[in-house]
C-alpha cells in the first residue's frame, strides 16, 4: 500500500527528477497508472494538497477529519487510477473521490444529515447569484452592519448549518471555483440541480441573515 504523507510536507520531498509543471494532470495520472513511479504520484499530490485539504476543511469543519479524508482521498487515487478513463478530466474526478470519502467518514461518525428538497423547482438561470454577489451587493448588503471578522464568523457558522446537499454545492462552486458542469460531475447530479441547489443555498443564507436582524 502506498504511504501518503501529511499535507504541507509533500512539496519539500519533491526531487529534481519530478515531472515538469506544464505536464497535464491527466498525463501524470495515466503515466503513474502505467509506470507506478512514485515521483509522478507525488507531483499530483503536490499540485492539489492545499486545494483539496482546504476544501475538506470547509466541507467537514474539522481539521483532523480533513487530514484523515485527505489521506484516504489520495489512497483511493492510487487504488483507482486503473479506472481513470483517457479523455476524462482529473480535477472533477479527484473532487468526487474527496467528497465521497468525506461523506463516508461523516456517516461513520453519525454526522451525516439527511434532508429532502424539492429539486423540481423552476429556477430562472439569470437569478442564480454567487455568494460573493449576495454578500457584497451595494444596493442591499445583508452584512453591512457587521465588521469583517464578525462577518466571516457569521458566514462560516451559517454555511456549516446548511443541509449537506446545499453546502456541498456552495463549497464546490463558490469556495473551490468549480464550474457548474464540474460540480455536477463531482456530485453525480444534473447541472440544473447544481444551479438550483446553489440558488437555494444563497436564499437560505439571506433568510438566515434577515432572521438574525429581527
């Protein structure tokens, strides 16, 4: 079994024989699948260690759990590299593995939250706003009365309280910057559902803010 080191230490262990930075993720993974060269695998981990660890911290809200899932994620990359199909994009595939690993850990810890939503709601595509637009709107700034630190704390607490299916979309699209189609691939849902859930998440944040002002 391949050993995965802790986040933050991988970059320092890269040797001079590592693949060039301009080699695509997909090429690296396919090369690792065929050769088993550790330095190629380390390059992939090095590219995504900060991004995936940050995502898992936001998703799970717990640094220790994020570290555990980080380890499990790249262990699964090692185990499942033979299943990676040529022509597929590596980044959404990696996020899908990380998300599934996080959900599995939550279930084991009895923290998995089950919710039911009406996913058939008609959504005007032009009404889909990002969280940044909601928070920084100059016309109706919902958080204008809070200081920056208080705003960050409120946002973090409120995002963490969202149902999992809304929170996962919000974190992937807003915080991690995935495109709708990439988030849809990660979560295994249609693009329209991604947009609907993102819209619902923003509405819930706005409702939470309005309630906090009463």
